[in-house]
């Protein structure tokens, strides 16, 4: 019975296998058992979901049947965690609004595509962000997203704008949590390529987020 189940696939441009392997290695270094599957049906398998501490969808775009998203939401409501990063969770299953509601947000656009941008930790009291740098710079895709106002924002990024100059300076959530009945949800918009997740503090932020969603991160950390 794995602590964490990673369901990887979808658009190859986000390197789902490589990023899943990288995060799995980080989690295993903390002693957690991780299973990686390329079977999308796992997200709708109630029995399989119930055996996990946390489910990590890493499946950009694609299609998820409403029965599967309903099963996933029910599992999270019962206490199974949900966590992920970038397009694998924030741009997954574009036609499934039930899944987007569960996540707490959905990718809309790249204001400037690949660029340098600053990420600012806005909630330094949460166990996921505690002791991380107050701000850091990444060179990657910056996501502009529709975000549920009910989420607890952990980090923001001032939108650089690129060709969309009217967006310059808009503050966009980059990492958040939410509660879903008895379950915990974590999302981070950074992680376009494996190098993003291998770099610190992004790798630590995502790893902690998954562990927190799984109930495996002590508040004292």
C-alpha cells in the first residue's frame, strides 16, 4: 500500500515520467513508499484510492470522465490527500470543471512564456513554507490562472506581463492549499520541466506540499 500514488501521462512536453520519477525519489528519501502508474483509470478506482495517503495527478490535458473525478473527490473528502504541480494538476482535464473545483484553480495563459520571474512566500507560518526563502527567482513558464478565492495562498508571483503589458504587476497565486472535507489539497504552479523541480527551493516546496497533503509532514518541521 503506497503512501503516495503518482498518476502520470498526458502531454509529453511536461515530461510526466521524468518529473514523476524525480519527485518520487525525493519522497522516498523521506522514507515514503511511492507508486507511479501510467493508468489514468487509477484516478477513478475508489478501492485503489482509498489505500493511499495522497494522490498526485501528473497528467497535462487529456480527458477524465466525470465518474472518475467524482470518485476522486469522494476519496479526498474521506481524507485522501491530493497534490501536484504545474500543468500535471493545474492544466489537467480542461473540460472537467469538477476536477478544477477540487484543485482550486485552472491554467489560463502564459503571459510571457519562458522568462525570469520572482516567487514570494506570502504565508510563512504554514509547515509547507516555514523556513523557506522569503522570495526566489525561477526561469520557467509563468502561469496565469483562474483561482478559487477560497484557497489558502502560500506563495504569489508578480506577473511579468511579456507582451501582455496590462497584466504587469498583477499578483498571481503560485502555491496554495485547501481543505476538502477531511482531505487536504496542495498545488504549486511551478514545474514546467524536471530542472525546475530539481532546483531549490522549488523541489522542497513541492515535496513538502505532497507530504503535507498526505498527512506525513509534521507541523513542527
